[in-house]
């Protein structure tokens, strides 16, 4: 993908997001997703460049970052929720939105299909069984970049007090509850955390720690360390049980080895 093609896609993304403005202003949750998208696109580009991907692939990585959460706009407008479990899978809806809105018109067929594939699968619990090498590199990158910024959003939402003003950001779960035993057990076994068992904010932290163990690229893990995400998380934990802090210790040791 060329720089000029990427620029066109950036204009289309912003024009689409602007349609959700009322009197020139986005709903706070739409604004949150707009800012999240901009940061994910920037991190996607930076990570791809750090790994010496070609200019075409770096541009494509940024384009995937721009569109990965395009579905969050219609999802929240219709359901007033970001919970896929309670509403609709935003990866699947993202593909529908890109196609229905013709946002990828004029994009070369191979790049178009790669963007659609990455958008569809970026939020799934597991990677698809059959992947081309190019699909896998981009899918792993967007999953890394997305999670990297979700770490920031979680910290910023709690640090700023937005979690109380907008509980939908943290899926309206129990803010002060302890970690759930089933979530802790899944983490200890190295399994993907089942969203159905998330009952507390502590569980959300365990989920995000599990994502750190599942990051694909060393460059992303370095950013987790460089941005001091673990320390920032510990600083704002609503509860600090021994079992929860042990999860942090295990994750710190893992990141130190990579």
C-alpha cells in the first residue's frame, strides 16, 4: 500500500467517524474509540517499522489499525455497550461496515482482503487455523497493538475516574470485587481467559496480564516494559489480594525474559 492510498483511507475513516458527531461533538464513548483508533494505528506503524517491514507493509499495518475498531461506532450507537457478548461481535460487524460503507473502494484486492481478514479476526479468542504468512504477521500485529493501547485505556480510565462516570468502558462489572477463582485458575494454566467468568475489575486486570503473556512480538513486549504498564496497573488496583499480586509477579518475570 502506498502513502497516498493510506492517506485516502485516513480521510475516509475520519469522515465516517464524523458522521457520529452531534452538533460537532462525539459522544464520550465514541470519542474514546476515536482516540484509541488513532493510537493503535500509530503503534501499528511504529511496531512494523521497528521490525523492518517494507514500506508497503508498514502502510498496510497502519491501515489495519485505522479500521480494526470501525464497528465500535455503530455498535455503541445501537446498543450503548461495547460488550460483544451482550450485543454483537465487533470484528464481524467491522467487516460488514467496511463493505456496506465502501470504505475500501479502490484498494488493491490483496490489501483489501488482508484488511478485512485482520478486522474480522483481531478480537477473536484464538487465531484461525489456516493462515498465510502475510495474514498471520498482520493479524498478530493488530492484536498486539490493540492490546497495547487497551492497557493504556484501562489505566487512564481508572486513573481519571472515568470508570465511575462511564462504567460501560469496563463492561459494568463489580469495581471493588476480588479476582474470581476460575479466572485465576485459567491464568495459572496459561489458558485464554473466558470472558463469561469476568465478574470484577480485578478479573479484568488478570485478563490483561494474560494478554501480555500472549503478545506475539518482542517489540510489543519491550513497549510494555518501557511504558511501565505493570507498575501503573499496580498503582491503581482497586483491590490488592495476594493472588492478584502473584499474577503480576509472574507476568513481570515473563516480560523480563523476553
